[in-house]
C-alpha cells in the first residue's frame, strides 16, 4: 500500500504546515508521520469543509457525536464526512448517519463514494437477514417520524425488531418515541435491550441514563451515564448529565470533575455558561469548607456543606 509523508500531504492538498497542525490541535485529525490514500481522501473532505467556512468546532462536535453513536475511534478516517444540508453527517455503506440528531438517513445517490469503510457493530445485520429490507423499513420509519406520524414510525420500528431483535438503532429510536410519549417504562426496556444487543453502543447507555433520571432512580441513572463516559470519554453530553446527577446525589467532587470535563469538550454556548456557573459554585463551596476546617478558625453555628469524595 502506498504511503505518503507529511510533506507529501502538504504538497498534494496544497495546505500549509500550520493548517495541518491547526486541524490536529482542534482534534479533527490525529498527528501521523505517514498517510494512506484513504487518509488523503478524508483530509481532502476536511479541507473542502473548511474552505466552505464550516467551523472547526462544528466538525469536532460531529466527530465526537459520531464516536459516541457508532463507537468509532477516529470517524474522520473510518468513515466519510459529508455535508447533509446545513449539518454534517457520516457515510456508511448505504447509510448517512447524522450523529447530532442521532438518526440514520439513507441516501444512495447524493453521497455515493467508492471508499470502503468499517461498519460499526451496532449497525451490522446477521447474514440471514436481508439488510436492504431492514434499511428500507428504517428509512420509512425515520421519514414517518419527521412527518410527525409517530404511530406509523412505532409500527415500522417494531416490524424491524420482529425481523432482527439485535438492531440496536431501532431499539434506540423506538425507545425515544416512547420516552417523548412519557411511556418511560417501555423506553427503559428498549434502551436496555439496545445495551444488550450492542454493549459498546454509547448512546444506548446515555439514553438509559436519561429515562432512569426521569423515573427518579438516581443511582441507576448515574451508573448508566458513567458507563457512557467510560465507553466514550469525550462524549460531552454524557459528562453534562452525569454532573447534574452527581450534584443531586450530593457527590460534589464527582460533579465538579464532570463539569470541568464538559467545558474542555464544549466551551461555548448556554450549556457551557451553565457549566461554568456550576464550577464556580462548587469551587466556592469547597473553599468555604476548607476555611471552616482550618485550625484556630472560629467554629460556625451552621458550617457550609462539606464536599464528599465520590
């Protein structure tokens, strides 16, 4: 297999060392000493997106979301990053995955490319099942959701699961429909089935944490969020929800740690502002607790709450 040096890449793509280093600092690509032909194709896609003024942060968020949804180590190199209207998506052998909206979209013409990519385990079908038939039903279910026909979408997802009970993405989407209908028991059941169908499917644990939180089963919710973070340490939303849950449980040090992790992954917007506010509050709480414990300092009648180790 032909390999290309960094200098070859800079020359072929007509980019500067500073540009490539900037992409690496933004965590859009991993630093490498040599690149394959496939790597060049993905870097060319990245260059096109940047030339179209797609913000690096948007690309990075899509990559992080794809890691969480598909369990990929490096989506930019393992799949094809494409434009899907105003959003970013990833191409998978006949499917376009929108990781931010957490949906699979099928478009066999617009995004057709010759690159062979690894299909994540959560999207693989057993050999005895006709994958095109499953995909057609899934596409119809997604379209029914977008059209507001929840009854038809539910029926189609249930058909898919009758044919292939291991189809984790159908469990997730069907569970989310029941979640929005406030049928939390059924949603929990479907999310749990998704975790069993694909134990590496991060989104299944994240959504399970959400429904358990709604059911006020805080300990189980925290355990699910922690599993999501363990599978994908850069999944910002999981850190955010885990921080909220830890605060409610009184595990303030754990909450602080996950608020700080969230800020490192997503430092702009209202959610980041809220995270910063929580960090300031928890740090202030810790400072007061430390002052109260200092030798010789007058004991207060109502000492501030002390932090507990998680």
